[in-house]
C-alpha cells in the first residue's frame, strides 16, 4: 500500500511547513504496515522530512518525487544512482538569480537537495508570483533542466528519468510484490498511476488499484486516470480503514 502525503494524508495548507498528518492517520498507517508486505509514502518532500510528517519509522519513504529512498531503520536517505553527476545542476543554475528579488516577487524557495522548489501560495500577489515563476521555468528549460508544476509550486529538477512511477516500480520489483494500491492527488501521482497500470498490463503485477484524491485545486488527470475517486484526505483515510 502506497500513497502521497500532502493533499492525500495531510490537508493542503498555506505553508508546507505547517502541514500535519493527523495522529489517527499515523496510527492507521502503522496498523497497515503490520498487515501488508510494504507500506510506503511517496512524497515531493525530502524523505527524512516525509518521515517526520507521517510520524512513522516503520514505513518506506520515497522522497523528492523518486530521487531518494529511506528504509525503516535508516537515518539517511539514499539517492537513486541515476542522479549521479546531476547533484548540483539546479543549484548551479540558480546561482545566477537574486534570491531576494525572487522573494520580493512572492516566491518562497525550498531547498530539496538536487531539486529547488518555489512556492507562492499566500503571496501578496499570487498572479505576479506565478508569472515570475513561469519566467524562471522557461530559463530552466533552456538550460536543459526540468520545470515541474504543482499546486502553486514550481520545481526545478535535473534532467534525469526519475519520478514516483519509476521509483515505485523499482521497489515493487525488488520486493517481488504482486498486488499494489496507490493513492494521490497531484500530477506527480499520475506517474505512479500510469506505471502501475503498465505493470498490470505486462503481467508484472497481478492487481493494481489507483485511488485519486479529489480537491478543488487538483488537476483533472488525477480523476481521469484513477480507478476510484475519494473526496480529500478524509475520504482517502476512510478507504484505508477498509484495509485494516
């Protein structure tokens, strides 16, 4: 059983640092971890931060949308080998920008190691901040970096073929898992939906269930590509309770 965190287990809040997974949800994840072969959280946050947010040491955490993995009992996350040689490309690109100027435009920088994220939820002028983010994204693409859009957030990533889907597939193959469920609410989760569906088609999985978590800001492809849809984190937790 796998899922996203923000918007799936924890409600979306104005500032990501204020997000919390409710204690009852954390306890439910622990109960599922005792029942299923693997329970994991795949997050856009760094893996260590995702563990702190979920409040569980007995889960697998895939951080930075697939760039890193943190297993139970480990203190530090391991980067995917595909990232080798690309660790500083995003940092090098942003050295040419004035962080204070970006801040005045309403963009809050989040350091995610090889990834840098710019948030503008709650900015004085969100439209102006988003326009500045789009200028930044165009420049990043010109430098052969990846500009990935989320819910009022832009991530600048190295140009490597890693995402939640590739990371999930690698973990499933290593553990020889035959049946998988994944829940998520954003575009990065659609990568996991598609990969699970591909693995089901090729016979690498016997069964795969993709649960879309609906929200007012959620992209339509989450609903379009899900096998089932629930209403927000409360609806997803209700679905998980049926697995206890």
